C-alpha cells in the first residue's frame, strides 16, 4: 500500500463521490461539507496523482478519459471498505431503523405502531422522520418509505402503493356539495410545497382549467389536513395521508372519484445490504396494514 499512503484518503473520497454523483453540490451534500471544500480536495488529489480527473463544464463535472477508467475502480474500493466497516458494526437485528417523511410518520405510521408491537414484540423500531433523501448506506437506515417516481439513485426501490388523490373535507362542508362543480365555491386548503395540484383531479371530473378558491396555504401536508378537519376548507388528500381521519369520520370524501398522480409509495433499501428478517417482517406488516386500510375505505 505504498502508493496509497501518498494520497490523502479524504481527497480520494471527495473524488469518488463527485465522480459518482456528477456535481460538486451533490457531493458536498452527501459528504456534509461545503462545495468549496470538495473542490479543494479534488484539486489537491489531482496534484498528488499527477493526473486530471475532471473537466469542468456548465453541465457539471465530466470525467477525463483517465478519470473514466479510474473512478469505477475507486468506487469499488470504497464499496469494499464500506462493507468491511458495516460487518464490523454487527448490527442489532432486533432494532429496525426506518426513514420516512414526517407526514407519513404522523398521519399513518404512529396510529398503527401498537399493532406492529403486538405482532412483533421482539422488534424495536427507530423512526427517522425526515424529508431529506438520506443516504441509506451511510446513515444506518434499514428501510425507508418514499413518495415519488421510484428512480432515486443509490437505493433499491419496490412499489408499495400507487398514489391516488381525492378531495377531503369536514362532514359539515360535505353537506354543501352535491356535484364536483360545487367545489369551485369552497375555499381550498393548499400545501405550497406539494407537487400535487387540483388540476389533476379536476381534469378527472371534466373541470379541467377551472380554478379553486384558495384560502390558506401551508408548507406542510399535515397542517393542511388539520385545517381541513377544522372546517377551514377542502384539500386534496391521498391514501396514506387521509386514511386514519377518514376511518375515524373526522373527514369525508364528498365524491368517490380518485385521480392518479404518476407517483407512488415505495420501499427503499440499501442496494448492497442483505434483507434481514426484521426488514421482511416490517414490509409485510406495512403491506397488510395498507391492504386493510384500502378495504375499510372501499378502495379495493
């Protein structure tokens, strides 16, 4: 390892991440440092190697011919190191670390945890509620549940539930709604950070191009749901977000029509890690709970 001792490991790590992700910004995010720090590490490593690894372009980092042959070998080396460190940690398979969005944790998961405990008393859950796309390999996460198109890099994605959207509101507001067009006279509660828009559902009922009356805009779907429960207006819900409130009759679906968004709920797991019995048990439990919720909602 004489050659390796002449190169700083942090520099090689910066080179590997930047090459794999294709941008300084993405590399800085994964490594938890500044863009400038990543750039300096790459420059220093190129000097130590005596070879240029990247060309800088408006599209990001582009590997040089030498970099194209060098970077895959570097990634393979770090993968081997990562697996060695992971094996040394001897993960406690009675503890399951789950990464989910805060809204999924609050509106779907926590209401059902007692049933998971009854079925699997030997498994303890550690819930990491975050909207960040955490690196499962490096964050010690066993499994995540994400909403999107399922094409995230660096994970194995498995479809759990195709996302469907539909209006939800309080029972009092629902009494005023006889046909979908009546919704145009009801204030809409909007999630300002959501990619789900009313046009998706309005198109489904022949009201494409019509505008909802906006009353309140929030930056969190859970707050929107609370506003709808409080009678502040109507919102677009989806299965996991609205299920518990619908089952508890705190919200109702004024119309049975649902629209698809092209997104879905996915299980995501580290691609190089074997699936443990606890992960398999959790996945099956979630699938069973989803199926039961859909049955009770009449979504079968």
